[in-house]
C-alpha cells in the first residue's frame, strides 16, 4: 500500500511538472522568438545597452547667446481660489497643499541644449512642431576634433575630418545624426568665455558635404553657434536649405565614434522656432561609459538625500 501511494504521488508530481512546463511554454510571449519584433530587439540589445546623456540641464544662470537673457525659475502660484485647497496668488507648498509646482520664464527657445528647426531663420521653414516622429531614433556618428581644438580653439570641422572618420569606420549612414566632438562643453560653466571667439565650429563645406553627399538627418555641436563667421554662414545655409541642427551638446567624449544610436527628444511648442532638447546616446553593452536599463531600471526612482527646497534662484534642490 505504501509503495502504491509513493507511485501515485510520484506520478502526480510528474504530471504537475509537465503541466507547469506546458503552462510556462504557453505563457512565453509570442514575440520572444520573433526576430522581427522590436520587443525582442529591446530584450536582446537595448536593455543591456549603455545610455549616456548628452544634455545640459538648463538653469537660471548659464551660458547663453549674447542677444538673449537668462531664465527665471520661481514657484508657481494659484491663478484662482480653489475652496478648501488654495487661495488665489498663493504659492503651492508640500506643507500646506501636498504638492509644489514651478514657473519658468524662458526668454528664448534658443536656450541650453537645443534643436534648431529651419523656422529659426527661414520664414518658409518647418517649425519645431512640424518635425516628424521619425526624428526619435537614429544612428549616431561622432567626429572627434578635440585635439585640433586644443591646439586652436577656433578650429572648424573640415571635409578632411569627415573623410578621416570614414577611413576608420566606413561610410556615414544615410539619415544619421553627426555630432562634432570638440570638448568645448567642458567650459559650459565659464559663462563669459563660452560664447566668446575663438570657439570651435563647423565649416560650411563640411556641412554641405554631410547633407548633400552623405544625406544625414542633422549635425550637432557643443558651442551655441554653428561657426564664427560674421554672417553665421553655416547656420544660414542650413536653415535656408531646410535642415535642422543641434546645439549645446555635452558628453561627446563619453560615447563611441561609431556603432551607437541617438535618442532625440524635444519640447513641442506649436510653431516653435527652437526646441529645448534631450539627446541620449545608446552605446553597445560593453562600452565603459553610461548605464544600462538593468543597472538603472528607472522605477521606482531614488529618493533625495534631503527634502527639496528652493534655493535663492528658485531651483528645487535637496537641502538638509
């Protein structure tokens, strides 16, 4: 009898294992073995890839083109009485209302890390809200001229620099974003010097080569101007030929010259002539810089080391 019971239990367990196995197999998402699924691409590649932020956080005092002013950060106030919650003109606070909100006075859309659409110069050009959703993700090319800039702060990218990159990495992919690394971003906190000439730029012939010969999406650079010519000839050519550009980019020294992607995000004010942008490089998993989704999942987010309070400029910061 005992032997019979053991056999019965063993058979039941075996049946349960098979049932669980069949259930597990039936529960595997159909995309898991589908090489055409972008979820598969994410699980196999993008989840373990390294993400590097190429963006300056904008703030009240920072480098800005001399013709524009700095931003103002301050608490948002209630625009009307909401009985039992807030009075008109009152600042929102954690202590009284349980929430806070901020107001930003931005004197220009040409502020910080940005994306310039053709409408910035061109009365017939696309505005920031006209840019297609296909801007979201592209191959990233980084052309390094930092050593030349170290020797000559006014150095501008030349066609020869592009050809040298291609001799090492192959032809620039059509539709790519080409970032010009100068390491000028490291002087971002030198507010006066950052925009003073000489500073690095991108030569007009290089821009024409990239767009007309290699058919890139757009290029980006670390300073807040494309070049140092009296007429800003490079930016003038770009905008009037319906090309966009990125300005004020950071951390290009932390990404590979080839083989990475770039995620492109920007504010979308209707009819905007500029965009406050967020650029993120996506590098291969073995790249030494950056963080993967596996390392930094993003939910839940970390807590502050101390409660947030406004500093003298209206910026919310952890304050003991």
